[in-house]
C-alpha cells in the first residue's frame, strides 16, 4: 500500500516542481526593465550619428536625387488619406512587384496618377480573393501607413482594407497580443 501511495505522490511532486520552476522563469522575464523612450535631444543625437554612417549618407543622397524626390512627393500626395484612413480610388497596374522586392505579397496600383506598391499581409484564407485581382481593376484602398525605401522607385502603401465592386476582398486582421 505504501508503494502505491509513494508512486502517486512522486509524480505530483515532480509536476508541481516543474510548474513552480516555470512560474519563476516567467516572473523573471517580467521583472526586466524596458528601455525608456529617448528624449527629443537624444533622438536628434542618434539621428545625426546615423546620418554620418555610410548607410545614412547613402540615404541622404537618395533623398536629394530626382528619384527620391519623386517617391517622397508621391508619399506626401496621399498622406491626408493615410492619416484620416479614408478611401483612395486606385487602378491595379501590375500583379507583380518590381524585380528583387522582398515585401511579400502585393500589387502595383495607380492612385491619383502616381504609381504605388501596395503590399498586403494576408492570411491563407484571404489570398484567393487578392489573387483574383486583374490588371485595370478599380479598387478602393484604405491604409494606415505609407513608407519608402531607396531600394524601391515607388512609395509603399500597406493595404489594410481593399474593396472591389462594393465587396470587401481584403481586410487586415488585427495583430494578436496587443498593438
């Protein structure tokens, strides 16, 4: 009888020890301090330090180039729509991104006479609807962000919502676990 009781208690002790040890590890990670956000002066100093690096110099040269000015002007043209998260009418101009791009799934679209890369982060269930797009399709896009990079000759719009013929074909799923 004693052997049976010991056989039952031993796994209980082992499991509770593992649970307790796992709890300690989780508490330890939460006690780490998060870095404080930089002040405006510290941010400015870091920016100046970065601008002195080869990558910073190359970026500044790109910004001053005609191609860089064209990309920045295109991004500025839709900034009002981006900040207000309003509808932008677009026409799909290409179903593939420029050669060498590493943005994932996306299309090229023309908004107000300017070409943009529209990138998506679709789930598998949404891919089929996005792949149904064709060149010259008129779509409505809403986005929260527009970006640029010296590698690309077009501003990059992150598609959050796409509608074709008054039907939603893509809506970005909210991120799991917070922001």
